[in-house]
C-alpha cells in the first residue's frame, strides 16, 4: 500500500509543478498544495520524493529547494508515457486534480499576498 501512496504523491507533485509559473516551485509551496488535496507529507518525505523524481529525470533541482518540471515530467503528467513509481492518471483524473490544485494555488496566493 505504501508504494501506491508514494506513486500517487509523486504524481501529484508533477501535476502541481505543471500548474506553476515556469513549471517550478519551492518545497514549501508544493507541500501546501499537496496538503490541500489530501497528500500531506513532511518536508523530509517531500524532499525525498523530489530527489527521486530528479533521479528519474522528471524534475530538476534548483537552488533553495526549488524543483522544476522537465519535458519528460510533463510527458508523465499528460499521460504520454508510463513512469514506474508514479501513478498513471485515470481518464478525467488529471483535469480533476488540476482543478483542485489550481484552487489550492489560488487560495495560497491569496494568503501569501496578505489576503485572508
């Protein structure tokens, strides 16, 4: 069961990055977005997942815990390729997850900009 949760969380990380400006985000923003859609994880767990995704070529690590989606990672998000260790989306699941993450991102932006 843990492997399926890991795979689902990794998929959610990739989808989250696909929604971000310039396909990149810092670890804390990713954590907040994952929390909002039910994939709560500690920073160490999230950092480990991001490092694994980087090893697989789905993301690139930047400075200061920033991760960027690669073209290969975008192919995984779009369902163009299968990626062992990353959950494959069911039909319609990508749109539902993107909608939930976009809403979470809007709420996060509001908080970061001083809104309530």
